[in-house]
């Protein structure tokens, strides 16, 4: 029965000591505003409601557009298979007070959106991080929305009702130059990560913020809850390129983690401007010489660059779909590799935690996984799995 679309598989829970809460935050009434899903250490027992994984049917329509399938068909397929999936975090649970947490800003991939990396985000939150998964409005998301203040029809205009304005995935037009589009989008995406950071810092300073989403979550509890010296940026694929661009824009990001980086959207000019430590975690299959050559252009004297490859993994081993289909369907659609998806995300998360402890100066026990960063371990190899011609020495900077 497992193969027939019923999903006994679940998104894995965080393995750390903290109970995890989740809520959404949207500011402003235009696409210039911020939209993020927050995963955070929560007070146990303050909510027993699990978080809806894909909260609106319009995300299914956007995914159908992205996957080039008919919206009615796709909508039906997604609703049947994923409509009741929850992510293992308690919806609107009370924020856990009493300590300052390091902060991660997370950037999703092409055709994804803020909720699809919950296995990574809940694991980090269970280890004592606050994680803000941004939703990009550059039309690289399958779908996203903002709330328009439109005066309710017929009313005297005093009660303006909020209306969802949906923005769907922008397909490449015939003959369109993809590089130009992606270079423009990566700039907007990096700006949105910086804006999300600024928003979280405002919240940390106790500034009153207006969440235009009708949710009862007390943001004032986050006053003085972020360790503002311990901030990282992280992302998958297009979100990894965004991570690199965001590091070059704001030095408050102390380090970055690039999951299966897609380097096409980046210009050479950015490479000398990325001084912070960078970890590349690659899947076995999403690697090709030109992409690796671009990554190597980030190597400068006395700049920390680490790369590992997780054996038996594919590009989709990082987003949540990898946990939610049976083995046969999963392998056919490239959603699963040979390695068990739970093991794969475990290796990626542990390597990430070890890197974050080292470069954010955490005093936790994540250094137990330092060997993974050297590519030592059952499922990892150091660097890349493709062989390249020897590199000419990088120009000194
Ligand atoms: C379709 C034609 N073409 C579009 C441009 C390529 C589509 N494609 C391969 C796909 C995503 C795939 C997918 C998802 C989800 C199901 C589902 F059925 F399970 F929902 C199935 C099948 C289809 C595997 C990718 O774009 C891969 N990719 C991604 S995938 C991020 C993502 C998107 C949607 C999700 F639901 C989960 C994760 N993020 C990037 O930043 C980059 C790339 C490539 C370069 C840069």
C-alpha cells in the first residue's frame, strides 16, 4: 500500500533537546515586504497542533506550473498525496525564554517556497537555533502571496479587507537568456535575506512589528532572544547561490552553508567579496565540472572553504519531498538517492552543526561531528566526486 500514494512516511522530527515551534510572519502589504516561516525553540505543552506543511492550494497550482503539469490534475495529485502532511513543529507554540539563540536565515531553491525544507529547519531549531525560512518574491518560488489592503466592496472604505495577491513561478520565455534572469533574481533574493535579517534584529530589539497575517503569536517574547554575533545564512541550490550573494552584502552573516550550490546566477565579481567561512555540502549526482570550477573561484588565501559530498544522494535529498514518497516513485522522480533519506539529511545536518559551532563560536557539543567536515565518515567523501584538471594558482587578493 505504501507505493500507492498513501504516505506513511513522515518528515523526520528534530533530534536535538529543544521542542520546536513554528509560525509565519509577513510584513507590509506589497511584494517589497518580508514573508518568512519561523522555526524556534518552544515551551513544551503550549501547543499540540502540528504545522500544516503546504498551507494553501495555490502552492499546488504553482508546483504544477513549475513541473509543467496541468493545474487541475496537479492540484488533485498534490492534494491527495500531500494535503494532510504536517511538519514536526508545534504551530504557534510559545517561544522558549531565558537564553539567546544563534540565528539562521534559510533560502529555498528554484520552484520551492518557505515550507519545503522543514526537516533541516526543525532539526536546527531542535538544536537551539532560531531559523527564518524566507519566501522569495522574485518569481522563482512556485507560488507566494502578499496581502493587499483593498477597501471592502460596498463598505464606506473604513473596514479594508485583506486580499491575497498570488505571484506564481515565472517560466523562461522561448529564447530568453536564463543567466540574465537568474542574476537579477539572485540580487533580489539576497536583498530579501538581508531584509529578513534586519526584521529579526528589529524584533530582537523589542521594536513593535506588525504581522499582517492574522495569527496569535506573541512576537514581543523574542526581545533580546537572538545572539546578534551568531548569525548564519544557508540555502539549497538557487538558495545556495543566494547564500553566497547575501554573505557578500552583509558581514553580519558570519558564515554560510551552501547545499548543492547552483552557481549559474553568480557573477565572478562577487567571489573576492565573500570573506566569511563557507561550507559546501554536495549531493553525489548534482555535480558537473563548470559548476565545481565556479565554486573553486571562491578559494582565496586564508579564507575558510570546506566541501564534502554525501554518497548515494541526489539534488532532492535536501527538500522534504524525499521523505514523502515510496522508494520506487521516489527514485523514478529523482526525489530519493540510494542512501536512506533520513540518513542523508542526518549527515548533512550534523556537518552543518559542526561547521556552525566552529564559525559562530557556539559552546555546544556539535564538534563531535567535525570529522564529517573533513569528509571522514561512512557516507561522505572530502571535496567533490568529479575529477578536474589541476587549477592554476588563484590570483592573490
Ligand atoms: C521541471 C523542469 N525544470 C524546471 C526549471 C527542472 C525542475 N528541477 C528538477 C525537479 C524539482 C523536481 C520535483 C520536485 C517535486 C516533485 C514532487 F512531485 F514531489 F512534488 C517532483 C519533482 C523537478 C525535481 C529543478 O529545478 C531542480 N532544481 C531545484 S528543485 C527545488 C525544489 C522545487 C520544488 C520542490 F517541490 C522541491 C524542491 N532548485 C534549484 O534551485 C535548482 C534546480 C535546478 C537548478 C537550480
